[in-house]
C-alpha cells in the first residue's frame, strides 16, 4: 500500500484526502477538513495543513509516503456593505422612527412643542415632544392637561419605548410614534406624523401631492416631497419635519469603478456588472476605505432584493449595497519547503488547481466527462469548462452571509447559519410554524422573549431573528438573495466562457445549500445539474484534494509552480 495525501489549502477551509495510490483509481483511506489558519500561501496556513495531515496519519496508523499540493496563490476577496447616499429633500427631513409600539392612528401636522415647555397654551395645531426619561404616566397626565387647557394637540412623539402606554391614558385618540429623537426636531417649523395599523402602508406622507398640501409647500418643492415619499415606501409610521432652510444631503460613499475598457463609473449598478461579464472591472476605489486593483467585482442592492419579491423595505437597510471584490492575483508560492520540513515526506506540486477541481468533481459516479464544474467557495465562484477554460467570479458564500447580515441587522456569524435553509416561526415555547404552514412541537423550549420571532437551526439550537417578518417573507428574500449572489454569478461566468453546458457538477462548501440545485437548474435550462460525490464517497467538499491525487498519478515527477 502506498499512502499519498492530497492537500488543498483554500482561503476558508483546508481539506486533506489520504488515499492508497496503488489502487486505480486511488482509494480514499482517510479524509478531513478544518478552517484555514491565516492566509492561503502563508507559513501559518501550510503548518496548519501539515498538522491536519499528521492527525490523519495517526488515524491511519502510518505516515504518508508523499504529499501532493498546488502552488499557493491566494484568492484575496473582500466583501463590504455600503449605504447609498440619501436623496436630496430640501427643507424636508425624514426623522427615523425606531419604535414598534405606536399608539393611535391617523395623520397630524403641527408645530413641534416640547412637553416640558412651560408656556400654558399655544396657538394653532401642535405636535408634543416627550423627552427621554419623562415617564409615561407623567407624560399622559401633562398631555391631558394641555388638551384641557386649550392646546390643539394633534399628535405626540415620544423618545422612549412608551407609545402604547401613553396612548392608553389619553382622553383622545392621537397618532403617537415612539423611539423618536425628539431633540432632532428642535428648530423645525412644522412636523407631520402618520401612524397606520401594523402591516398597512402610509397613505398621506407617501403621496407627494397630499404631503405638499399638508405642509403648505410651494410648487417648487414638489420634487422634495416626491423624494420623501420614495424613502417611506412600505412604512406604517413616519415623521417628517420642515426646516427653515434646505439641509445638505448626507453624501454616501462614492464608488469609483474603472472598467477594463477604460470607462469610469461612479454609481455602481449590479445590472451593469452583470452585462460586463467576469473580469470586466480593473479598479475599485471607495474614499477612506478601499483602493484596489481588482480582477472582478460583483454587487447586490438590498432595495432591489426587497422590491423584486414585493417585500417591505427595511428603512435601516433599504439603501445598502453589498460589494464583493476579487483582488488582482498575487504571485504564487511554492509550498514544498514548509511542507517537507513539517512532514518529512516528498512533496509534489501540481500547478493547476482548476484542473484538480475538475478531475475530483468528475470522479463522481456517472458524472459526464464533458460536464462543466462549478466550484462554489467562500469568496469566489469558479467555473471550469471541459476544455479547461476557467472564469473566477467574485462573490460567493461570504457575500451571501454579508447580504443576509446587512438586511436583517444580525452579526455575520449568525447570518452564516440563518442563510442556509428554511426557517420556522416560534409560535409558543414548544410550538413552531414552518414555511409551508405546518405546525410542529419541539423538545427544546425557546426563550419567552423570542416568541413570535423567526428562527433557524444554529450551532447551539434555534437561532432567533426577524421579529417583524413572516416565514414566507424570509423565504422569498432568502431565495432571491441566493439567486442574485450565487446563481446569477454562475450564469455570468458561463456567459463569459460562452458556454452552454449540457451538465453542471457543483462542488465546494456552498454546494451544500439544499436550495441551490433547484435554483441553478432554473437558471440554466436544459442542463443536468447535480452535486458532486467525489470518489463516490467523499461528498462535494474534497474535489481539489482528491483531484490532486488523480493528477499526480499522471505525472510522476513534480512540476514547478
């Protein structure tokens, strides 16, 4: 028996397959994977890979006779989430409403007046501002007193999370918003507030004509009213202030993109990137953040994700843009010196990692030798055609994680679990509602405060998120995000290669996604789409590691990187 280790040091994970190469094809004996230590190509990453080989040697009870690896050329990717610039709205300002417990319903317009203002009465309609720490009982008592004293109180804005509590203690029904920065309204000449029933959209503040009438705006400010209306889509409560003078728009990060054709663009369009194909961008600059020479760029706009699925826009993320960039390729590194020093075994270097991925993928039983291989990694989508042509597209598993994290407002560690598949809604401590509408009982009790939230399987049980979403809403958004980030990227790479494959074989970590096969099949009609089972037993993750063993059998001498 001759034991040889195939070693794949990736940007995210490192895989090793030890096989008996006296058999034809090589027979896997032991295999495992672990997170890559440091950066691919670094001494730390190679030493971590060597430690994994030694662990498998202990498992098999004997050392390997040789190791096969590739030249170490890291695929350096980065994913950033950027807010789009807010639209210019002149004298009008949309004031964020963070509270989820408003009181009353309707629309009110009035002069903003602090509740602790000592003047006993005010002429004309007013909207009262309740500062933080005032207390709902004291606030309700003073508001009632002002109404009795003759103040024409039309609405109330509360700094704390007490809208419902204040509303329940008033002698009249008023539109009330809570968790509003009332200090931000100092100096405003007018304030408009609208509250509708949960799930029902605004009617007045999203109508530029009606908003102009309510606030007495001249015709010259109709465009500003339209811009305000555009930012309030799908909201059920909102506050708009009128200032004495136009306030400057807060500029968002200015993305400067240079295409390989020499053209420049400053408003990045995901649709335009799709038409350019893989490798269509040469440089990306974001002042104060990024200045990269890049081999490829991919972007997803969260507003488009939401509107394309008819979902409600989340005000905090509606203008976010998620960008994935593939840095220009650094120089390759020969791993032999470090690996031989660590393992004391001969190291063969195979120059073509894509060829190894293809060879490993096509070891899947009954796979078509002419199939196109799609390697879905953490940072890139790598498509390798039958003739060896390759397209490496920026944006894969990590970009999907960033997209979910940004939209839901959860940490990326949680988003990595939430993105994977179907969720449930926590109906009661032991009852969950699935996306298909079925209810089941769970042995695991959920925290009382999580009741009503969505949840997905996590590393330590159910992971709660999305308290304001329905299971069907999250399913629609999750599927659309996977289409935009992964599936559209596969199609873009195929178009770049001018390929119309009859069969696709998916490998890599993201290929584990249980929803992906169907999505890719829909996007590449006529193609047979399947997930690899490397060597008939290794699954979809060890294609490169096992493929190296296959390639090494075809070249007895080591090749230089």
